[in-house]
C-alpha cells in the first residue's frame, strides 16, 4: 500500500498561492508516498497543469451527484476530471455541517465520482458532544455504512477520519483514541469488502502538523493524513510528506 498525504486548501488560495506548489515539487520531486492537493475549484486546472508529469495529484473539494444539469454553482465529477483532477473530497464535516449533507447525499456523490473515474476521499468524524457521550464508534460506523458505495475498491476509495472537534482547533485525540477508531474502521471495511479492504487507505485528519506527524503516522492503520491549514505552505506540508514517507 502506498501511503497518502492529502491537503485540503478549503476556501483559500488565489493564483499567487501556486508558488507554494512549485516550492513543494522542488523540495519533494519523488517522495516515497503519494501527494494530493485539493485546491478551490478556481485553481484546479491551473494546479493540475503545474502538477503534470510530477508526483503530485490534484483533487476537488466536492462534486455534485449528477453529471450535468440546472445546478447553479455546482461542479460535477466529470468537470473535475476534465480539469485534471484525479480525486475528490466528499462528506467533509464542513459540508455536512454547513450544507446539511446527509450520508445518502455523500453516497450519491461518491457513486458519481467513482463512475466518472475519480477516487472518492470520503470523510467521517464525530462532534465533541458525540465523543463526550461515548458515541464515536456508532457515529463513524453509521457514516461509513451510509456514505461508502457498494463495490468500492482500494483503487476507488480513500477513507479520512476527521474528528470534527479537532479540525482547525489545534487539538488532537490521543494516539490511543486515533488507533481505536482506525482499527474499528478497518474491521468494518474488511467485514464489508473482504480482504482487499486491508489495502484501502485510512487517513487521519484534524490538526495534523509537522510537530505531531511522526507520532500519528506510527499509529496502526493510519495510512496517511488529510491536512488542512498546514497544506497551504510548502514547508509545512513538505515536512508532513517527509514524515509519512519514512513512516
């Protein structure tokens, strides 16, 4: 399994930010792990052009469940593919919270992404209230069951566990808490998809930064990271890539 360092730029970045991509590629031209950056839609094609022929892959941050139609402001999986994307983040907690996305809607988007030829990066995670109530495994188990398409394979699906309360807060779960969730997710995937699920990559996300990357990547069943703010700067994301490459 090739581990994956993925960066989610969220609603950040204009053309000037592409200099960070050039710096990243200059410092890490051939890392021992896979690199993915998911910029805002306005930069997808330009970043993909920069990444052409390099080790960097480019993804979208969301897609519509339909390939085309009267959906003002939305972007289809086919459009992302046409712009040079290879992956798309789906079901991020900010989409689930800010846009009210349900598991069923995330499932439909993931099916559309896979049908178009994109790798679906499906996000799962509990809120602080749910963790405090001891519901973490129930919540991520339900999201996994409801958001992941039948027929998913290691080549079409990546799972990202992002505890909502850790995203952008500087807080992270303990290594034992991360291990518990990743072990649980691996078991659920194997129960559903069989032994090939051992090769499905499970990313951890939620305030991953150079200072804690080594410890997080040493946790069993952590096959990489989905990085937020630290992916905006080549030095920070590059350090995380380097930590994953040696893990």
